[in-house]
C-alpha cells in the first residue's frame, strides 16, 4: 500500500505509517498521552469513527477489557452504551460539542451493568491528530449502593421503632384481657360457656406469642465469640435436611481458608436457617440450594470500613422473587406465603446488622441469591 498523507477524518483502520500517529488497530501506549496511565480515573481517547485509540489502565479495568481486545473496535462495540451516550459521541465528532451525563448505564461484554458519570470532551492534539475525543468515565455504583443501603437502614430503624412501640401497646392490655377471661371462666357455672373464655385465652396467647417474636430481635445484645462460619452452615444444613423431603439437595461451596469470625453463634444459625428455609419453601421440596462462602477484603459496610469480611451466599434455583417484592420482603409482617409470618427476613436482617453486616438479595427465575456480608471483626477499630 503506498504511503498516504494522514488526515484527521481518515477512516480508521486504513491509516498510513505516519510516525506520530499509529494505525487505528494499534493502541497508543506512550507518546503525548502516556501520563494518563497513572490516573486512577478511567480515560479513553477516541477517533472520528468512535474507535478506541487508547484506554488507560483504569478504563481497561473498569470495562473488563484488555488493550488488545480494544484494537480497532468502536466504543459502541466494546460496551453496549445507551442511545443518549451514542448520540453524544456523534455530536462530539460532528459538532465539537462536549457532553456530561449523570448515571449513564452501560453494559459490559460480560453483561455486568455499570452506572457511570461520563464526560466527553472534543480535543485536538497536534501530535496525535486522529484523536478527537477524550472520554472520562466515573463509576458511581458504589455511591448508589451506599445511598441505597443508608436509605434502607433508615427505613428499617423507623420500622423497628414503630413495631416495638406498637407491640408494647398491644402486649400490656393483652395480659389484662387474658387474666380477666381466666377469672370469668372460674365464675362460670355453665361448662358450655367456657368454650368462649377458652377462645379468648387461646387467641390472647397467640397474639402474645407474636408480640414476643416481634420484640425479641430488639431485646438483648449479641454475645460475641469466635465462631467458624462453616460449623454454623453445617448445622443449618443438617437441620434443614431433617425437615425437608428427599428431593432437596444442599450443595456446599466453601472457602476452607476463611478465618473465624467474631459473632453470636445462635443468632447466626437463626439468620441462615431463616434464609435457607425460605429457599427450601420456594423450591417446594424439589431443587438445589447452594451454600457458598468467600472472603471479601477492604469492604465498606454501612459507612464503616473493614479489613476483611466473610460473604455467605445462599442460592436456590427456585421460581425467584418479583423485583417489586425484593425490598419489601425485609419488612416485618410482609410475607408472600399464605401461612407465613413475614418475620424470618426481618429477624435475619436485624441479627446481621447487630454484626455490622448487611444482607442483599438478587433474583431472577431459576436463580435467587441471598448474600450476607459479615465483617470478621465487627468491633474493628476504625482508622
Ligand atoms: N429464596 C426465596 N425464593 C422465593 N421467595 C422468597 C425467597 N426468600 C424469601 N422469599 C419471599 O419473601 C417472603 C418473606 O420471607 P420471610 O420474611 O422469611 O417471611 P415468611 O417466610 O414467614 O413468609 C416469603 O414469604 C417469600 O415470599
Ligand atoms: Mg421465612
């Protein structure tokens, strides 16, 4: 191919061997933009055909691509970008407009969805004339997650207070009602009438019991001691297998190298029993539950930073949970089952929070995953 003069608008991929401008297929690794590799923020340089000419290390990490795989690919092929972002890129090329988008959604090749703040700035650089746009990508998933967590925790605190006060209000007169029914029963000569007092007493007991369970997660603090998470999960597994039909399989995928965790054994058994029991109920006796454990390093949980946390995932291949129900199901008395109390997840959430941890859930048909993230030392000193 004869050498040709290089023009900025030249279609990429067919450029000449001009010394300062590498062909489109080759990423700039040094030259005028070498310094960008030192940035922690993700930066990319695009040409007029929207092909990625350079992506700094942060951008390659963020998009889970290597420099090689970007070779000559337009940005829209590297990731699936929203129509707004595509239009912004076209405008930057055609009109020299810059663009800033908040909470832009892009889908990576591995199908993960990223939420980003994105800025596109048209640029001109004599030393690399083919470059015409600088794109900065700032991931905000962490911010979104923290604000969602904060909102949830705020709501849960308000809920807990409401329930505690309400339960107290109901409990006290209940005692009186029950006592009066007992006194009345003793005075009754007609045994047939005792049936009615028995109903009053039994119903008062049932309500008393419910109130007790509503109040119990808030009463008393955890008794922390070093515990082995796998001991706890094995206990839950055997309890669950005992009460389940044969068609239920519980597979373990444990990271055996995990250290012990400082926690309350009884509370943690209750947490995972409640989560796994829901999974078993959703499976209606047939299906698989996976108990998985992993380490998570340097995590921020409810605004506190921990060196190490243990992720416990309980995954089932049942019908899944509708999106609209996902946040509500942690509320007390919210149940999707006719005979449910709606207290299982509330209690689990409450206990995990006492351990400074969080529970999250994601679900689609055939794959429902509950993740409980527990710091190994909930009392870790904050730097
Ligand atoms: N793994 C799961 N698959 C499907 N639905 C679930 C799952 N886990 C929880 N749920 C839904 O969340 C609801 C609330 O659970 P929970 O708080 O334990 O109360 P309960 O089990 O008494 O209904 C359940 O009734 C069910 O509808
Ligand atoms: Mg339950």
